[in-house]
C-alpha cells in the first residue's frame, strides 16, 4: 500500500474542516509570546486542544520539563513497530515576540500529527505517531534535555518544519553552535587615586574582543563568532574587578566548530596573560549541525509538488544551496535519529528575529503555508508507516551521513 490520492484528498478535506480553529490555536500563542521554559500558556493551550482529538493520549509536563508535552496516537502497533515523531516548538524571543515564527511551527507540527493519525484511522494504517512539544529552542536547548530524558530513544524518525522568508525547500541545513560564558577576574582599585593597585578585568574583555575581531581576518567565510558583554564594571572610578560576556561560535560542521571554538578560547587566554587577570570559560548550550536526510527530503518534495503544485528546487540544487548560518537544537536530534526540517514561506522583507517577521508570522497567508507543509510532513510519515523498505532507505542514508560527519573529527 502507498500514499494514494484517496489518502491525500481525505487528509486535505479533514484539515480544511478545522483550518479556522487551527488558526485560532496558533494565533493565541502568537498573541501571548513566552520565553524559554516559561511557555505555560502555549503548553496548556496546545495540550488542551490535543486532548479533544479522538484516539490521542496526552502527557503534560513530559520528560521532566514543565512545558514539554507528549501526544501519542496508536493503531495496531503490534502489527507495525514503526514510530514517527513530529516536533512542535512554541517559545518566543525577548522583546520581539514570535519573530522566529514558532507559533507557526507549533501548528505545523499539530497539522502533521493530525494528518497522519486521521489517515491511520480512516485507512486502517498500523503504527504510532508522536507529537512532542519541545520548549526552549531559542538558546535554551530544550531538545537536548529531551534527548537526555529519552524522548527520541525508540522513535524511527523526527520531522518538523521552520518558517523563513524564502520559497519553500525540503532541506534546511543549519550550523553547529557553541555558546560559552567568558569571565575575567581582576582586582578593584580606585581608578584615580591608585589605579596601579588594580587589575582591570574590563581591559581583559576588551582585549579579547579585539583579538577575536583580528582573528576574523583568517576565518573561513562560513565561520561565525558573536558576542555580547553582560558585565563590564559599574562605575568609572573603580577599576573593574570582574567582567563577563557570552560568546557564540558557529560553523557548518561539528568538527569545524571545535576548531573555531579553540581559536576563540585562545583569545581569552591571551587577554588574561596580557592583563594579569584570571579567566574562566563556562560551556553553555551546544547545538549540532542539522543533518537533513536525503530520502525524507525526496518524499517531502514529492508531496509538495504532486499534491500542492509547489515549484520545489531540484533535490541536488536544494541540497547545495539550502544552508542557513542559524542553528537549532533539532540538529542534535538529527544526530540521534534520521530527521528533516524543511523550510516554508513567510512573505516578509526581513528575515527571522525581527519585528517585521514577527508581524508576518501572525498572518493568514503564513498560517496556510504552515498547514500545507504540515500535511506534507504527514504524507511523509504515512509513507514510512506503509513501507518498511522506505524506512530502511531512510535509516541507511542516515547511517552514511553520521559516518561522514564523524570522519571530520579524525
């Protein structure tokens, strides 16, 4: 059995019948943006909606995280052990709300999950689909904690999608990202009466910042180093005894990330030596580069083209050009199970993390794009539930990708 036109037509009619309530669902989250691990309204709203859906088992506050959840639909799992996992994100950004469109990611995930489950029930397709509510993608590493808690231990694939201000693609490669806190410890002194008695931690931070700026001349075009200074003293007449900053380094692969990280850490060592300060580096979240599965991408492209008439780029071109310098904790998931994160369109002049994009994420047009992509993720899920051969292809491609990525550490 395959994903026939009868199945796709049925799914489209079912989603069309609830399109307005899905809009109200995600729009309420858009109107009430919440930061990482504080997404109480989103958690309660989304789980309340899923509890109303027939056949679903809903677990709130799942995996030891207050705002994570698990929704599961099963049909004859004894006949088919395949478990398809779909992620919904819902956290926002400080000061700019849903400027990354996670309200849309939430409804896209729900659409994918309902599309899969409705077809499973109607056409008696055995297997299991899980919808995982994943908090704190924006720097909080929610999926990393979910991995550690075993959320993806027994699933076969992990699917989700992300909005972007470009035409839809099936690939959404992202960079590996390591955040770390750098602190310098000096000695306070009166900045006018006896500055020679002090050791200036702000000077150390400035030296490190400048050293990184000089380092950029010799970095690859795909390397990214970012910084914000959180503490540089309090008043000008006291020599700064403590300074602190958050650095983030990004690179296309985890192997290159470690090389880049070492270069930036050397800048901290040099600044400490030059000023006489002590220094401390505290590692923060580490997002792996996202490995997009070729077989899953081909499935998604097929349904976007055949069912919705979207003009998708050829797979080879898509694979070569669809890379963002941004990072996501879905990357970590992609190192654990085969994964996909296609991009869907939000019509907007500015890219994510801007107020303009936040406004566009609340429109009906963006909502329709999220539903279309969600249904195609559902069709991809159904194809895996219907074909053990296709699932085997997915896993073989993933094993080859992991081997290639790990070879870059050698």
